[in-house]
C-alpha cells in the first residue's frame, strides 16, 4: 500500500475504543520513523491530540558503555545491540493495558527514546497516557524469528513492512550518518557494511508482515 493508504488505515485502527499497538518494521533507512511520525500526526489531526503516540524500538539500544564492555560498539544497530527482552516487555504492557477499554484514571506507561545527538537511549522520555488509542512502534527487528523477538507479531494488531529502493535507502543512511559527525567516506562505509548486514537480516522477514508500505 502507499503511504497515504497506510495513514488512512492507521486512522481506522485508532477509531477503536480499545488500544491498538501497530508495529512498523523495515531495514535501516527504509523510512520507518518518518512513516510513524506521519501516522501519529495524521491520527491526532483526525481524531484529536493525544490519540496516537510513537514509541521507537531504538529506545532499547544498549548504552554505549555497555556496547564497549561487550565489544559490540562497532556493530551498533545489530540485533544483539538491543535489549530485546525489555522491548518485548514494553510492547506487551502497552498491548495489555488497553484490552479492557481505556479507563481515564489508568496509569501512564513511560517508554524510552533514543537521542541521536548523543547517540544514546534516554529512559522515561515518552509518556503513553491511559487514553491513547494507537501506539505506533517502529524498528528493524519487529518480525525477526529469533527469541525474544518472535513473540512480537502476536502482540501487534498489525505489522507493516517499509520497502524502498536500496539506492535511496543507502543515500538516506549516508546523509544521516554525516549529520551526526561522520565524513562521507566513513558514513558510506557504515551504511553499506554495518547497516547492510542488518538490512539483509531484516529483508528476510518481509513475508511475516501484515502489509507492506512503499516509502
């Protein structure tokens, strides 16, 4: 489906009286975060502010100090550089908290974000109020079949997979890495070599998605 069709589908999902958790998967640079932001903005415009909240998987990056200790910093973004169990627990909590409706006096769920300026996760940054109907969570490994990630499809109401031409995706990544301090050569090397390995793993999961979105 197109981005416009995806936005309309998200608005339909958000009309439910119960909470819906939508997962958006795709390779690095596929446009997941951009689509998630567009969905949240459109849903809030159609149904009222606070109807939708974006909760990125990137908030579950391991801290740089932890990656250094594990010897994984040069592979940051690989599946074993995330707290997968923590992410699954949050998605489960978000999904379970809306199964019996959305009581206005329910608890706020706090989620971590990722600050690209300092390249670190930031705990307790995103509030999901009890009245939030649609939670949009995006990340590379939402459809991976390894543990603990393999339980995620049953927690999401739908999983969308972002697809884009590889040349466009790599150009996006090079630009992103340069904006955050790498020179062009280093940015392209990371986009092709490090992100490329992760992209290949993610591409193999497309068949598990509910829908694909051309971004």
